[in-house]
């Protein structure tokens, strides 16, 4: 007898994250993973240090304090919040609970690379839907819905594009999908978008919408892996049945609670990112490099072709700068560049300017 994995597992292409090391450079400027250049809140660091005294204790199983803090800051119902090991785990819970063999999971062509992985891991079939001008196309999603559709994963703001569709379009999508379909609004970058609640109001108005968020981006806790979701209570009850009771440690819970309560630090990170991403885009456009308006903490620089993007990436690496090639997301001509702090932004733009001058 041979041991074989479940159907769909071997069809999964392994996820590849942004590179962190660069040969010949001990401390490269890393702008490849959309990390917060300002780091975590000092309060989160202090809470993490304090948590060391509790390492011998099991953490809470209900995450009550963290859920209460999230609810207070965002004006939500704590009983409708679930916490996970990054928002990835919450996205996984949804696929695990609501999709399986014979089911379909819709994602858009430039969406998060984990979506088809999660679908296949559950035995479901991922269905890729085209975007229009690097933006989610609601009509294309609706046209792709079938009796087999169970989940729609939608990233807003988009990654790696940074583009957004308005709340009115998301509302139209939520109102038009079949009742057996769950719309999942992945809001990993929502805090960087002006005037958008990430879909929280839709979750409260409808029974088939789920919102996910993360502490990895604006809160600077990517190394701790903490995320959360907001959903109707019926769905939360289902997801909690597959969630491991001790999926988050005391250290994660304490640091995340301190981070979300430090609203002044969060606002500082948001304001600086908004200022610098506008500056970066203007500089890229002035160099003749296409770049859509971004609503996240990165910009997508689109070069003339794949060869020019590769050459620019090589030039940046020679200068000790790491950005993200995004051919796997459908942009072989693109480089996704995290909005760093002011010195980091100036350094990467100066390097691209030298590259364009030498080209």
C-alpha cells in the first residue's frame, strides 16, 4: 500500500514570501514584505517583555481581552470576533468549514496567493476571475458564480496593486451573490485606506459576509503572527469549532492588545505611510514608470516590460535594496515596493533614478 495525501494537496504550489537576505549585504533595506518600517508600538514591546513571566501558563482559550480591545477600538461586537495565527488562519478556517470536494472558491487574478492554496487544501477547486485595469471586477465575479460556488475571497485594497473598489461596489456584490456563498473581505491593508471600514458594516447588515484583518502590517507584529475576523455569530460559532483552543500564546495576546490600544502610534504610522506613498508615486511617474494610486503601504511600479523590471531589480539588489518581483501575481513587468520610512523611500527612489538614467 502507498500513502497518498488528500486530493488537491499535491496541486498546491508552495507560497513564496518576500526575500529577507541579500548576499554581500549584512543589513539590506527590506522593502519586499510590506512590513511596518517603524516597528511595533513601544507599548506592544513592553507587553511582550512582560509576557515572559507567564510563559509557564497556558493562554486563555477565548481571547476575551484581545477581542474586547479590538471591539472597543473599531466599534464592533466582541462576540462576533475570532482571533487566529495571522489573518491567514482565519481565512483557512473559512475554507476548512465551508468548502470541500466538488465546491468552488472564487478569487481574482491579482489576489492574495494563499487563496487557491486554501481552496485546494480543503479539496475545493479555485476559480480565478479576471480583474479590469488592475481592479476587482464585480460583474466578472458575479458571472463566475455557480451552484458550486461556496466562497469568494476578495482583497481590498488589492495586493500587489494597492488599488481599491468603492464600498458601493462591495455592497452590490454582497447583495447579488447567491445566498449559499460567503463573501470574505480580506482587509490586511484596510488601516492604510482612508474612510473604509473594511466591510464591518456589511458584516453587521448581512449573514453571508466575513471580514478579516491582521496585526502584521500597520501594527508591526508580523513576527508574532496575529490576525482576526469579524462575522455573523452563526459563522463565528462554526469557525470556533475548528480553531485550536490555544492557537494564540500569552505573548501574542498581550502584545496585540497593547498594539491595538496604542491608537496614537497607529495613526502616526498611517499618516506617514499616506504621505510617503504619494511622494513615491509622484517620483515614479516623473521617471516614466507607471504606478496606480495606492491605498495600502506599498506601490506597484510597472516598467516597460519584464526585462526592464528584472534589470531594475538587479540594480536595486546591487545597492542593497530588496523589493518584490510579482510575476506570480500576473505582473512580470512589476516591482512591488513597500513604503518605508523617509530615508528608506528616498534611498529606493534615488536608486531607481540612477537606474533609469543609466538605462
